[in-house]
C-alpha cells in the first residue's frame, strides 16, 4: 500500500511500496512471458531524461504536453531513468500534480519509467469506443455483459515491470480471487 503524506507545496512523502501479492484492485500481478520485448523498442528517438525529483518531472511532462497540444510536437512519450520502486510510489502520490492524462510503464530491472502523454479527447474516445465494441461482441456471443468486470486504467504488475492500460476487463465469474 502506498501512503502519501504532505501536500504539493512541500512535497514530503512517506510511502510503502505495495507487495505484488496484495489483493488491491488497483495493483494486479500478471505472469510474464519468457521472451520480453525491450522497453525501448520503438522509442529509439526519445531522449532519456534522468529522474531528479518530482518537480523536475512535472516541468518536463508539462512542457511536452503543451507541445503536443499546440501541434509543435507529435512525440507522446517521455522516458526517465533511475526511477526506483520507491520513486514510483512517490510519483504516484504526486500524480495529480504531474499530469492528469498520462499512462506509465515502469521497468524494475532497469529502473526505466516510460510516460505516455494522452494528448486529446480523440484518444480517450477511441479507447472507450473500442471498449464498447468489446462489450457488444461479448453480448453477441450470448454472454452477459456482467461477465466483464471493468478495471479501467488499472496498473498491472509482472515480474520486472508494471503498466497502465486505457481500458481493461476481466471475466467476472471464472475468477475466484479478486486480483485474478
């Protein structure tokens, strides 16, 4: 469990990193395939930033987000190095100050944090439309829509990484454990 103390003016944090065996619905462990793809695949042109502190990260995210919004850039990704699991817990505590429309992928073995900036309502509309299509297809197969349990943008953990999706679902009845 992550506990945050302090406020955005003094950025004091006390945190306890969540165990992967916890039953929290916002942090889920999933198995990892033996052949993992390099975290930097497709991001070779992205400048890797050192993670110094949350205030610096906030400035970098805001700057890139502003460039996306004005059309001065089409780069949606930022990469930060030297981000430990404790740093990630602190970043989660300050998430509301860093950037509302971001998705984060963290690699614990390399301490890389990849931040995807969600630039527009069209992106949100696209993933919600896709989610709706999934529900329609499930109903068309004769399965109740209640069999899909919506997880939203939950962070999923694997052995060496964690990742947030836009929309996630799990089957309701065939999963006994809350985090399955």
